[in-house]
C-alpha cells in the first residue's frame, strides 16, 4: 500500500502518525497491522512498510529499510530489517521474514 491516503482510508492509520513518523516507521507498521486485523475481522494482521528501491532512500531511511508488523488481540510486534538486495530481492526478503514472524507466533501457541 504505497499511498498514505490508502493507509488512512483502508487501515485507519492516523494521519498525524504518518506526518510525525513517516510512512516507513515502526509506529506505522504497527498501526497498519492492527488496521488489517480489525478491518478484516481476523485473528492476525500482518503489515510491511519500507523502501524496496532502487530509489527513494535517504541517509536516515536507506533503500532496503523495512518494518514488518504482526498484530493479534493480545500483542503487537514490529521488527526492523535492512535488506541489501535489488527491488525484487528486497520484496522477497520482506515476504519471507513476514512469514517467519507468523510462523514464530504460531509456534508459541
């Protein structure tokens, strides 16, 4: 979900949170995961927000920076990663790590 407006309208991410922290941030990943869970009325919500590349990075938020969030009714967790692959590789790493986070959560049940 590349658009901040989509994050606001579809996932109820607060506009002020996006303005304060930026779309690629831990708080926004958490809010997105919570929004997915609540809006879809599911037990687990997963989100990712990042800069896949090849452009768009800054010194503070480089290409490859990704936050992955997982939300359940009892807990929220966000992990930060910095991948160093090309655009497709960064997206693949993001998907792989999101699934690993889900697996880790399910293994603890």
